[in-house]
């Protein structure tokens, strides 16, 4: 959904963007305020005033949504989560996280920050409304509108439907009580999907009663919520599967190895001309005897090629290029990234069980990112 976002400005290091759909919503909001809401709330004025109020009301709503998302982002950053930015789209805003919260406590604080900010901002607008209500006219009317809009924003986001804030709070409570994030996510997503259905049914009932436009809005929001909850649930599930996926499921179990008594010439002719590896495992009597880098092999002077055995030049393999078969795909990926390697030995004790490559792991990860793209 965010592929075509337009960047607006940067604020305290956060990039604020809008989805093109928001332009349509902004026009629709301005129009319905200028032609419908303000003329009935404050009758007896000219069209011009209502349009000015409509624009100010829409801008105020826009600023209120940014403020809401901004408070999520501030708390997220406070707990070390990388924030990509804030994007305003069809039904409000989304603070884009680069990562998932690490604990239930962080998630609850982050999720609650937005609605709390909206409730407080609504309260501030309400206080100013109280101070100016004797003036009667455009200013108190606008202040009252902005107070209510912020409270509606808080109330809507507090619906216990994941991935709305209320759904995230629900998930963190479930996560905290059962200590199982995966279960908490699927439960919260299922409740979100259920909420979507309830809204769709309410929409249909409204339509049957003759309130067609109102019914369409209920149904649209219901469909949006249901779809968001389903795809968020799928992404979370795939993420946790990737965390749980073991290296032994992804590795190749008959890797290229060098026998300890092979000469440098044999290795040069049989392997280095054909493969592009940074290092080779050296095996003696079925166990891992050491590792030799391609660089070491190439640096051997030609007059020593026939007399030197690879084992003489091999070194111990070390932790940086090996991983346990029980390690997770995510751990293997991190070891590769930390040591800029594309291939790791899979070693248990002294036994070489296989080799896992970046491609094996990325193949698994690409699948997850594909679903992730859909979820956005
Ligand atoms: Zn929020």
C-alpha cells in the first residue's frame, strides 16, 4: 500500500509521507465539513466561511493524526526500535516500524502512546473550547470539532482489532500472560478478523434500514480491518517460522570437502577452476580436520604444489564460519552478515554435517518478505 507514497517533510528525524489515497480523503473531509457539518452546526453564515472552516478542520485533523503517529514513533525510538517514518493513508496513519517490539511491555507502551496522545490533545482542544465558547462563532466551533475528532481517533484506534492500537494492546496482554508471542498474534488477528465481520454485518443492516452511505462506510472499514488483520497474522506467523526454522532443514548434506592428503595442485585443478568458494573444509577420517582459504591455496608457490598437502596449510575452522545444525535460520544469517560470508559449515562436535548457503536462507526469507509486502 505504501509503494507510491509522497514525502512531505522531516520532523525530528522522522519522515512524514502521504499515500495518494489520502488526498482523496482530505478533499472528501474538507467538502463534507464545508457543505454538511459546519453549515448545520453553525447556521446562518456565508459559504466562504464554511469552506475556510472546512480547510482548517481538515488540516487540524491531519495534524492530529501526525501527532498521534508521532507519539508512537517517539516511544518506539526510546526503546531502540528503528522507525522508518510516518505515512498517512486512507483510514488514518501508520507509524512504520523497521522491526517488531522485543517484549510485551515495549509493545503495550508503544501501542498506548498514540491513543493517549489523542485523548490529551482532544482535552487541550476542549479546554480552549471552554475558554472561547462565549465568543460564539467559527473559533469555538472549530475547537469543539477538533476535540471530538481526536477522541474519535483515540476510540477507533482502541478497538481491540489487531493491527489497530487496541489490538496491539490486546496482543501484548495475551503475550505477557501466556509468554507466547506467536499464539498471542494469531489470537489477536483472529479477533481482528471477527471485528471486521461484525462491522460488515452492521453495514449491511444499516443499508437494509435505508442508511445506505453510512452502511457503505461500516462495510468498507470492516473489510479494511479484516484484510489488515489477516495479512498481519500471516506475516507474524511466517516471521516466527523463520525464527524457528533450523539450519539442518535448509543445509546441503553432502558438501564439497577436501581430503586431508590432497595436494595443492589437485585442489587447484579439481576445485578452484570450477568453484568460487572463499574457503574449503578439510576432512580426515570422516571428521572435520580444518579449513583452508582459497587465498592460502593460491598463495602457495608453484614449485610446492605437488609436494604440499592441503592439511599442512589448513587452519582450525573457528566459530566465524561454522554453525550448529540446531541453530535457527536467523542465527545463521546473522553469522554470515557479521563475517561477510555466503557459506557456513554445519558442524556438530567434530563432524561436518553439511553446508548452508546464503541462498538457502534467502530463499526462505524471500517467501516471508513476499507476504510482508502484501501486508503493507
Ligand atoms: Zn495509533
